[in-house]
C-alpha cells in the first residue's frame, strides 16, 4: 500500500473513530522528542527532497 492510500485510510479511520496510524505517528514523534506535527512535516520534507546522484 502506498503512502497516499495509508493517509487516506487513516483519515477515513479517524472519521470513523479509528486512527491507529495517527497513534503510531504520535508514538514515534514522542520517541524522537518532538511534536507529531513537526515529525510529520520533517517526514514530508524529506520525501520531496531531490535525491542526490551518486
């Protein structure tokens, strides 16, 4: 499952009272010692960075 499908599924689960993906993101952010919004932003920024050529 690609990331877009996971985000869409998480959004749908949240609307239905689920949201286990968000809980997992919050746990990883807490482990990294930062707010989950910043954790998500950093992950998105890293995902859209141009890849360095070797």
